[in-house]
C-alpha cells in the first residue's frame, strides 16, 4: 500500500524516467551513423525546380 508521501515520489520518479527515455531515444536517433545520409531528404523532394536551398543540405 502506498502512503500519501510515497505516491507523489513514485509518480515523479516515473515521470523523470520516462522523460529521460524520450531524451535518450532522440539522442540516439539523431546520432545514428547509419541514418546520417538520409538526414535532410525530407526537406528535399526529388522534383525538378525544387528550392535552391535544398542543394546546401542534400
């Protein structure tokens, strides 16, 4: 049985743990060397006459 003091501590620890898991997921997603070559392709559609700024990133 959880007391009135233990419940908020447990909830805060759970929230911090989930937040850190999200941060870790995003860190690994950004720094994944296998996916680096496709990093900017969502900005650059492969159609003629697309934005000239895409040439800087694609």
